[in-house]
């Protein structure tokens, strides 16, 4: 084979291994990924596969404590901010905010849709004034956050990221900014990541965004779900604000995910905090034995009796015949009110059905104690007394029977 043929074959193999041809040089605005090859005093140099290395200011890669977040060999995602004409170096910026210098860089950021960093200096009519690269800019109140902000005073003095939505050059360029566009982009990226983990049974972390009478809304990361008031905790909850505050971090379990026709909220997500808590009924049979004297709070009244919360997640029922009034009672409200703290005797416990039978009749304590003693004596001899303790239903039936006899 001729030398020329051999050379062409080797060249073909090289091109095949390296993408089959020349690679387009990165341009301003392109998103690039590369490996950190060296770190200088002012810049971090990155191999992005171009003719020359890219340079990113070290100040963009420091954390809140001033420590550099990267080291040689790390992979870095960036945006090509501009080209240094003299050296041919590609100047890179982080994909977040970046500081710019002068009108030329402002125009480049506008044309490439790159974020810029600005200092909010004052509140003006309809928005706020922002200093960007030593120039005045305006951000409408509607573009300051994801939701409209009426009171913008709290933003003064903050250094935030913006996108330039209007750039009119001249001696005094007219700049209009939007922070909302960047936040919405972040939300979309977060939402994609969250939806990849969104399935029934998944346990996710989120932040409480608002509290309503019926439940709490939680941001899971670009996607919002709701914890119904019944799923906040075991036990009766009057209002979500009794347990949660806006901005609080919580851990939730996904109960349901339903697709909707609303493009802004394409899914309806039902969440639960209670599902991750210990079920108080797991050992209720050990803690609530028959004959035990307990204290509780009346939570609900029904014609047939009063419900009493003994502890969060465990309610007992005092049948109307066990209110201890010493007379016929037509409705529990004649004896107790919601919110009353009462002393009661446990008549029976059925953990499987999550039921506790209670009595407010003081004489029932002595009766129940006697029944327990009789049951213990019969059990030791292998017999069962007619007055022995049976199931929850048997106890309630026996209680009703005794009441009718007294009447």
C-alpha cells in the first residue's frame, strides 16, 4: 500500500474516533462543559474542546465563605460570555448570575439571553431601580418574583440575578430587567428533576408555601402538592397553622398523582405527613387496658354519644348511656360540650377497628375492676365467667343492656 494511502487511512480512522470532522468553535451564548485544567489567582482555566481554553473568574466559583468550590480535574458547566479579541481566550460565566462590565458586555448579555447581576437601589413607580455594571436599569414589580410583589421595599439592598428583556443603546442605555424569567427557568428545570422521582409511595422533601383551612401546599422543587388537613397528623387538627408555618421544611409521602388539563399545573399531587409518623394504634392495646382511668378532651358530639381524644390519633366513644348523668339523656350536649376535659373509664379496646369504648359513669370503674378480678380468677381455673370481659362489641352490648335494666 502506498504511503499516501496509508496516511489517508490513518486520517480517516482519526476523524472517525473524534466525531468524523471539524468541530464548531463555541460562540457567545453557547452552553459548554469542560474539565478544569489549572487554577490561577484570578481565573480558573477549563478545557472545553476548543482551540483555546476557556477562562472563568475565580470569584464566580467561590462559596459564601470565600472558598473555591472546584479543583483541577473537576467537570464544570458554563456559558460562553465573550471572546477576548487580543488573546483569543473564551471568557466563561457560570450558568447562574454573572457580573458584567460596560455597555458592550450588557449588549452581549442581552443578545445571548445571559443572566446579569444587579443591585436593587431604590423603589420607583411600578417597580424597582437596579444598578447593573454602573448603569441604571428598571425591573417592573411584576417581574421581580414568581408572584406579584406589592411591597417591594424589602428588596432594596439585595444583589440578585436578572435577565435583560430590553436594551436600547446610546449614551444612557435604556435597560429593562426581569428576575421572574430566570426563576421560571429554574422552576422548570427543578420540575423535570422532581417529576422523575414523583411516584406513589415516594418520600420527598419540600417547603410549605401556603396554609389554607383545608390543608397545606408544599413545593417539592418546581412542583407543588397538597397535604390535606386529615393527612397532617394523627389526631384532630383544627387548622394547619397549628402545626406548620410558611417556609418550613417538611418531609412528605406521595399518596396520589393525577394528571390534569391545566398546562400550568399538569398534575394534582396528594401528599401526607401523617404517613411518615408512628401510628399510635400500633401499641394502643398495651397502653389502654380495660378498667384504666384516662383523661381526654371532647372533640365531637353525635346523638349516640361523645367522642373523646385520649391522645393524638386515638379517640374513644362515650355512648350516650355511659355519660353518667343519672337520668335519661336525649343528646350528649345535655352533659358535655366540645372542648371539655373529662375523666373516663376504658370499657374496651379494639385496635384492629381503631375503637375505644369509654364511660363517664364513676360507678363503672368499680364494676369494671370487679369484672377484671373475676376474669382473672376464672382464667386461672380454666373457666369463663358470664361477667368476664369479652370483645369490644360484647362490652358495649352489655353496657347497653345494663342501662335498659336501670331504666
